[in-house]
């Protein structure tokens, strides 16, 4: 089956995977999420292209979404495949690579280490509108290292993949969770105070929805904030 992201939610995680289920919940919450769809099996190419055309997509991001991914115990952050700026003619190949991502040695090692049941490693694939952000980053609604109840926003210019993969040094902002006052800022000025406050409010809204501190990926283009992923903060 192929589902529009706005049709799914947490109740569908066993079919669409954790990442896709969370995105569906964000859309229902009124969060600005790039439009897209999720494939739950190796569908007929025609069905994929039909959904691509229906949503009027151009370049897309293609990401894996496993049942056990982005859950309460295991995030799998950075473990599964992601392909960016994919054209229509390359979608099928990218989707097939995502389906095979749970066969990698890294994933097998992670599964063994975490004692995860094999049935829970089933992979679905998300295809979303590619947002070429001016500024991108991650936001934690609780310090993942110290446990301090602060909002931390990390940002880089352009796309956020280098930050997520640990290949770029970000600007870091620490924000008081109750007052949304900036307590500390290290690095290049990128975000306006208004953007910092808007991101913080979005983070708190998502945290309230999922009832747990959140690890959120975001991007901004022409002043518009998009949320790309949200997961509970876990020990990886």
C-alpha cells in the first residue's frame, strides 16, 4: 500500500514505521511538514509515479522508516538510508535501496546489540518534497547529554545532513524552557530572535503531543519553518 502522510499516524506504525507514523501525527497537529507519501511494500512503479504526480512533487527526499525506528527505546538515528535531491527517474532505485537498508552489517549489529525482534526491522519508505533550506538543524527539548530541562537549537547554513552526520560544527543556542529567553549562544549568527522563539514554541508543542522530550530536525527557507522529523530522545 501507498499512503499520503496526512492519512497516517501512530496507530499505523506497525505498517508504515516509526518515522512515518510520527510525521503523520505532526501533520494532524498542524505542524508544517513537507508533503509526501510512504510505501509499505515493493509497490508497482505505476502506483508510486501516480502518487508522485498527484502530490505535484519535483525533487524529493527518500528515507527509510522501520517499525522499531524513532520509538521510546531505540531511535536508530543515522542508521537507515536517506537520499536527497532525487529526481523522478531515480525514485524507484532510491526506494529499493531503502528497502534493503535493514540488511546492512551496521543494522544487523545494532539489532543484535539492542536485542530487537527481526519482525520489527521491517522497512517502509518515505518520499517527501525536498526542501532546500537556507538554514537547517536539530532541536532538543531537553539536553540529551546533561539532562537539563532546556531547549537546545543547533543550526548550520544550507541542508542539515552534515550536522546530523557529525560533519559540521553548528551554532548552538540554549533557551530557558519556561520563559523562552536565550541563555547562551555560541557560533555564527544565523537565526533571528523571532525564528528562535517560533522554533522553541514548535518544539514544546511537539513535546506535549508525544509526552516526551524530543529530538527534532528542521529547516527554514524564505523564513518558513519546516519540521522534517521528530523522535523521542533516547540513548542510541
